[in-house]
């Protein structure tokens, strides 16, 4: 082979040294409509992104194609593209684990619970604990808490432990209670919890809030492989429903290590914003090592999740006055006001965002009072402290969130699940300040929307529908429950995108489709801002993209 002449060789080397073409490694997506959630350019027909998954251009079809004529093309025809949906409050590991337990959601009676348990028990080794989640006594004819005796007849020897749908109460049979290493009778109660007992002081089998830990401690621990698999199963289900991000509300140090291992291996299909699980090891680690962010951009921890009170369905939410359907009961504070302030003060010293669970009007007031005291002059700054759920607020407390810059992290499907019995718990006067999305938004508070899965479905389409209609799947009640609190479809979509991103300090990366941000988006078969509200529940999800790559595609 003849050697190249020097001038020709120089020319070849010069071409090789030239920078790559602007559209090498670029992908251009086109679709009938793209809702960018960018106020400067709310609608587009094309997106372009680079090999690293960063958006390069957002605009008209011809404009973007002319800029990148050699780019790889993806044409989705009549589809609608929206920014990746972010669930601002979920529990990924619990979602995965729920697929390994008995699903009791929607059981209409204690007998139906027993039937589901029997069917599931056939798949378990003899003597293994039978666990489940999702029962709700409010769906049963008698609407009363069940007892261990209801389970004992079917399972006299196998331990049975069943979490209520909200995760704030558990139902044990006698075999499970015998496994607890403490005498459960008498009159004592654990701090922040309640053991329900009969007139003779014997436990009935119902354990509320912190009391659940007594039975949890007797359950054989998960092996590492099962715990890791649960995270993967939960994430797989999330992306299949159009989620590109989840704020995982309550992650232990051990669970964070599992997330980091998955991120290191490139096995996180979406973005996880992990919240440390209370004033414990994970928060101590954040204080010692600093706020955490994985190099992939798919995992971070800079928040601590605390608990003020329990849940409304199990009458553990802390109220300012008695429950309307249980005189003398005002619920539970899971942390004393002083313990809450101490934990918040630690978070502030460490630069950690606080996200505090509060359901009842007293629970919410305690949190707001503590935030005022602990933040002090910083209350006017960019702290982005949050209240998780913010379900029932006294009228005088509703405007305080906006004044303090506190984010209301709310779950629309909680309202439509709770509406058959919420007024029984609260009475009509207090119900006016319950699930008050419109009042909070109009006051200037930012709403970050989520689902609290697996308490509710992981499917964000159900959240969009609930926010817009305040009705159940059959459209009941006509016009919606307290329809004055409805959101528009745009406001609901914003709650699952821009505002959820802001609540996670991620608005410079995700939440809208703008050049420089991550190419996280969902491809829908219909336009969520144009369809009839009833069709929001069944919007076809054609694909979910994270960093410009499909993590889910419909078959």
C-alpha cells in the first residue's frame, strides 16, 4: 500500500481532529403537541437532546429539524408529550414488598380478607408469617376495627400481621401477638401509639401507629436480596405508570446503601429523592457527611421525614377537638412538641430540608408552630420545608403555609378514598379545611402532588383525575366532593411536574422541558389538558423516558 503524500496525510489528520458535528449523537423527537410547562414557551412540537440526555432545543418541528438535520429521529405522530411525572410522596420499597404480600385493598368484609389470606397462604412454606396490607374497616358493613379472634379461627397457629391501608394501624392474630417479646396486656401504652384492649385489659389485636413496632420487631427480617429486589420491583412499576421521579418518604441508612449500589450498577430507571427516616442513623449520616447526590443524577438525599401525628382513618390524626364519631378521642402525637423541635433544630444545623407528616388540624398546627420557632429569621429564606399530607387545617392556619414558604405535599387520591367517611370523623365544619387544595394554592402556597403509594395506587393518572374531579371512579358524587377545592388539569399537571421538582430542589434539572434540563418526559396517547376529566384515569401511556432513553415502552 502506497504511503500517503504529506499534504494529503495532513488533511486527513486535520479532519480527524475536527470537533464532532453538532448533531452527532443527537436525537430529535417530534409529536403533535408537547406541553413543556415552561412559561416562556408552553407548547412545542419537537425536542432535541444529546447523548448525555440533556435537552438542546425545544421548539417547532421544522425549526428543530433544520437545526439538527442529521440527528436520529423519533416521530410520535399524534401523541402528546409532557415533562416526566414526579410523585412527591411515595414508598418504593413498600410498593415492591406489597407484591410479595396479600393485597387486601378493596376487601368489602372481614370474610373477604380471610378468603384472600387463605388463597395466598397456600403458596407459603408451613409456619411462615402471613403478611398483608390494605384492609380498611370503613369499607365493611360494621365499620368497626376487627380483632385477633376474627383471624384465629382460620389461622390458629400461623402468625398473621396485616397493615391497614394507611400504614398507621396493624391487625394481628394471637399467634403473632405470642411472638412479641413483651407482655401486651394491662393499661400501659407506648409513646406515640396505642394498643387497643378489651375491658379486661387484653389486647384486641389492633396496634395503632408506634404500637405497630412491637409486632414488626417479631417479624423475621428481610434478607438483603429480597430488600434489594423490592426496590427494583417498586421502581419498575413506577416507570410503567409514567413516573420519572419519586420522593421516597422515609429511607433508612441501609436502604440508602441499597439505592447507592443500584445507582452504581446503572440500575436506577428513575430519579429517587430519598428522605431520611426520622431522627436516626440516616440523618446522623447526612449531618456528618453532608447532603448526598450520586454522580448519575438519579439519587439524592437532602431531606428528613418526621412524623407529627397518625392517620385519620385509624383515628390517630391529632385533632384540636374530639373526633366527631369518637367523643373523648383527639388522636395521637407521634413526637412530642419538644422532640419535634429538637429534630428540626438538628436538621436546620445540618442544612437538611424538613418534611413532616401531619394529618390532623392539631398535627398541622404543631408543625407550623415548630417551623416558626426553629427557622426563626430563616423562615423568609429558601428553606423549602414541607408538610407531608397537610390534610386537615384550621381556617386560621391555612394562610400560614404561604407566609412561611412551606410546601404543601399533598395526595389527591387521599381525598377521594377518604370522602365516604371523612366527615364522620371530622364533622361538617372541620371538613371545610380538609384536603383544601384550592384554598392552599390560592393563598400562595406551592402544592407538590403525589400518591403515598402503596397506601394509594402508584398511578399518577388517578391523582390527576382526583385533583380535577374530586370524584371516585364512577364519577360520584356528581360534581365532586367539596367541588370548590378542585384544581384545573394544568394545575394538577404542574403539581406532578414543576412544583414536585421544586419541592426536591431539582427545578434546574427536571420538572419542565427546557434547553439545559434533563430529557425526562412521558409520551401519552391523548392530551391531558384537553380530554374530558373522566378520561384522565385511562390516558394511554406509550413510553417513559429518563435522560433521553426509554425506561418503559408500551407493548
